[in-house]
């Protein structure tokens, strides 16, 4: 009985595996047709993606990506022909295409039983992804405007993550893509709206160098660190903000408030002294130091530093105002 049953089980497994491979081929054929039934193609390939016999096969994921590529193409074709089309469907498919092609590439890196790595799909898939990558920005903007921030993060994130993916090593996006900081800022905004601090921590650092939006990205990043209770990183981000954007009050105000509230004046003065030493002619850095002495009620040092600030910038109104306030306070103390 066992001798009969064992081969029968093997035959059943082989047949089942063959059926899944057939599903993969059929899904590709359907998707590549003139009038493709994408629902059927997705059903066939999705079954293969989860089946133990085919889910580790790079071709399964390659075909899955191809199906999504064709869905996107068909919707874009309708748009070009001014026919009704599904914008959301098009961009979701585009994002899935990247996901599936990445997985196919990952599986291709695994050596076979002979220890060899065979790369079949990377060249063609990379070329497709390089062409389609800019449309991920349009997709992210679409979802952002629809207030679907989770999807916006996904599309913007896929665009940004490509910069560090080995499939695009030749493109060197980290050096050559000038849009990275701005797209990172869009991703950060979407993450802020979605209250997704992890996404903020991932993408905001990429946005800091954006010429116009960098200071806002840094503010959002600082707030995320504070919300997560990471005080040290919050302080470091505020300090970076003061150095990068001395005219933007958010960083200076929160930093001085923290040092004053917690009476960490030694740390504050060390930071202020380092700032002043790095740029002796910077009136703002001098002003920061004066404010610290002011809050410490060390009025004599505060007067000296405010005067230094005015020497550096005779139009520094806040330094004049605070200097006058200190003289008033000293007169009050003397009268008492």
C-alpha cells in the first residue's frame, strides 16, 4: 500500500507545481493581450505569488510586475485617448510594479544549487523602472491632493528608495537626482498629515537640503523626535536648525526654552560658545549667547554680549530691545 501511495503523492505535487507554472504563463499571456482581462491575470498570478511551489521563483514576481505594468499602461493609454480612466488604479499598479520587480531581482541574487547566480530580468526591468520612476511623483501628488496620505507616502517613498537600490547603481540617483530633497519634503508632509513619525524620521533627513523647504522639513523632524521621546536627537535637530537657519525662530526659541526651563545653562553656553567661535562675525550667534546670559540673570555678561551683537550688526533691533530691558531690570534691583 505504501509503495503505491508514495509515488501517487509525488505525482500530485508535480501536477500541482505544473499547474502553478501554467498560471504564471497564462497570467502573462492574458496581460499582454489586446483586450486583457486584468482581473483574471491578477487572480492567476496572485495565487502563484503565495504558492510554495512558485513564490520563490524570480519569474513569478517578474510576471507579477509585468501584469501591473500593463495595467498602468492601459490606464495611461485611455488618458491619452481622452477616454475615462482610473487614475488611482494606474498609480497603484505602478507602485506594485516596482515592488514586484524588486522582489524578482532580490530572488535572482540567490545562488542556485550549483552556487551560480543567473540574472535574467534586471536589465529590462531596470530600464522600465528608470523610465517610469518620474511618474511616481505624479502618483504621490495625486494621492496627497486626495488626502490619501498613506498612499502618498508609498508612492513618494518608492521614488526615494530607488536612490539607494542596487538596481539603479549606474544612475547614481543620490548624486544626480536634484529632485530628491523636494520629493522627500512632499513625503515628509504626507507623513506629518498621517501622523506617521517613522516615515518622517526616514524621509525628512533627505529633505533638509531643499533650498526652500529644508527648514520646514527640519522642524517636522524635530517635532517627530520630541513626540517619540527621543530628547537627545530632538536637541541635536534643534541645534542643527539654529546653525542652518539662524533667521527661523522655531529652532532658536525651542532650544532656549528647553535650556532655560531645565536650567541646563552650562550645556547652553557650551553650544553658544561653539557657535560664536565657528563664526565670530555672526551677530545672531552672539545674540543667542546674550539671551542665555539674560535668562540666567547674569546681566553684566548679557550687556557685554548684546553690545558685541550691536557692534556686529548696528541694526539688530532685538539686541537693542533686550539691552534696554536689562538696564531697566538692573535699575529696579538697585532701587529695591
